[in-house]
C-alpha cells in the first residue's frame, strides 16, 4: 500500500494506476482451445466479480486480437493486487506492468508548483 501526505498532515492510502500489456502467442491463444479455455482466462479477467475479489478497479480493457495482445488500465493500491488480477492469463503469456500517472493531473500539479515558486 502506498501513502500520501496531505496538507492535513494525515496519511491516507491512495490508489495507483497501472498500464498492462499482455501478450500470448498463436499457439497459446485461448480461442484456439475452445470456450472452456476462453472462460478460464479472459472470461475470468473480464469478470467484475474477479476484479472486486482481488481489489482491482478495471478502468479499461482493450484487445489487438490479430497481434494476440491485450491492454488494461487498472487502479489498485499495490502491484501484488494487479498480479493477482492477471493470474488467469499469465498461464498463457506474459504481462508488462507499468505504473502510470494521469498526465493532465501531472501537468496541473507542475504548473501549480511553478506558480508557487514565482509568487
């Protein structure tokens, strides 16, 4: 869990954003192995119950089916929860997990910092 020190001097848990790129091969593609395999892998990861159970909020899921690649934008308070969320598809491929921030929020924060420095 990560914490943020706010102006109130109180520690609060904050959620982090993660960009995930999952890649599997033609040979390990669940679609080649029938509906049961699709249900065990992407059916599980696509389930709101699964996300809730592991403590992850899914902000977006996208597929590039011909490239056997899936992308996720996830919100969680730890990388471990992201790993638990991805577990059903890690048996068929790999995942590149990158912590990211909201670009608009970063720009706003930097502009505020610069404004305070010049005041």
